[in-house]
C-alpha cells in the first residue's frame, strides 16, 4: 500500500500547488482559494450485522457486541470555488476495532449437529481519501461555521483479529479456543466506501491560520469481510480536531 499512498499524496499536493499559486493570504483566509491542514480524528465505531443466511445445511448469523474505539489522522486539503463553498479532500489513515459474534450452525435432518460461535475483536486499518463538498458561512467575529457532505473512499492497509471460538453440539463436548493477532487481510474486503456528513466550525488564530473542530458521521456501505455470509458494516461517529493554514 505504500506506492498507492505516495501516488495519491503526489496528486493531491500537485493540485494544491496549482491552487496555492492563485490564492492570496488575508485575515481569516477570506480570499484564499486553498487551505492545507492537519487533523486528528478520535471516534466510536459500531457494527451493523447482516441477516441470517442459510446455504445448504449451514446457517450463518451475526450479532453486534460492544462498540469499538477508532481514530484517524492525516492531511486535509481544501479548494474553494467561492468564499463559501469548495471541495475538501486529503489523505488519511483510519483505524478502528470491530466487535461482533459470528455463529455457524451445521444442520443434520433439520437439527443443529454442531454450532461454532466465534467472538471477534478485529482491528482494521485503511488509507482513505475523502471527497466532500464543504459549505461555510462568512466570518462571524473570528468564527466560520460549516457543513460537509460527500464520500470517503478507502483501501485496506492491515487487518487482524483476536477471536474466541466455542464449538458445541449434541454429540460432542463443548470446547473453547482463543487465538490472538490472526492476520485476516486475505479474508477482508479491500475497498471501503461510505457517506461522510459533518458539522463544524473554524476559529481564526492569525492571518490564514485557523483551528477547526467538527462532528462527523461515517456511514459505510460496504461489508468489511470478503465472505458475503459474514456481513458486518462498520459505522462511526468522529470528532475532527485540526489546524488549517
């Protein structure tokens, strides 16, 4: 993933240099059509699991467990078409924990022969490029208020799982096995696509430099597992803290 990350960063930085050549710096960045920034994004993520699926003599079902902590960090770039609206993008690393339970029941003559219950604690990390429309007010004192709406496109960087598998059945003894730090990259979906909606404010410090804070809802569309029988879609609520230059 290093080459795609460097390629994406090169394109964004090249585009930013073109916008920067046209944008002059004034108080609160009023006349600037480009801003560069850094951000940190702590958040909470929760799984939305799929419905029960039956294939042949096997039944698959998931249940959501506790929400997991997530965080992100990266570079954001803002290109303004007017003072009040523009495109917000960048390159960010997103990491979160997915806590859910998967149950696989094997049926014989319509009855459960064996049942495998797996409690997952997955750690997922993605490289993301947000493509958001940003709408902001004129300055009200030293503050501008804004809203953002658009898509977030991600590619998987790493995936691991701490899991506990409990097997039970009518004719076998119940057993339980715990395995930590299992590499699940190959069984995870590479792409992550979601709707990103946020509300926030910018507080001007000096000249074009501002600090910003926002609340975002990360509404993913895609299953994070490659197996369609194991459907888990992660959604999150994030606090974005950053600096714009």
